C-alpha cells in the first residue's frame, strides 16, 4: 500500500488516505504480494498483534456478504423449477 501511495499511480488514492505512514507490514502479515492492507487511527504501540484486525470487504461490512435466500424459499424455488421442467 505504501508503494502504491508513493507512486504516480496512487495520485487519486492519496487524498483518501491522509494518514502518515508509521511503519510497513511485512510479507508474513499479508496473504499475498498483491494484498493492500493498512491500519488507520492507531499509534504504532496499539496495533493488533498477530493480524487480529477486521478484514473489510465493502463499505460497512467486515465479513463476506451473502445474498442467499432463506433455505425454505430456496426449497420452494427448487421444487417449482423441477415441476416446470418435468411438466414440459
């Protein structure tokens, strides 16, 4: 993330992250080389140990969102689809 913010490609991203860089997260703290991770609002001595922060998947959501139907509704849809296929 620090490399991206410091590069010309990060020009539009810089105004969204006005915080000062106080340190870098090492490779052991990332899932992969393309992961963009940062901690905002904490001093260096208050950063969570062992990467215990929340992963943000979208604005306002800290977990993967699921748009699945209620299981009972899924069963009715499946039965209806099978009935239509059998009837054809």
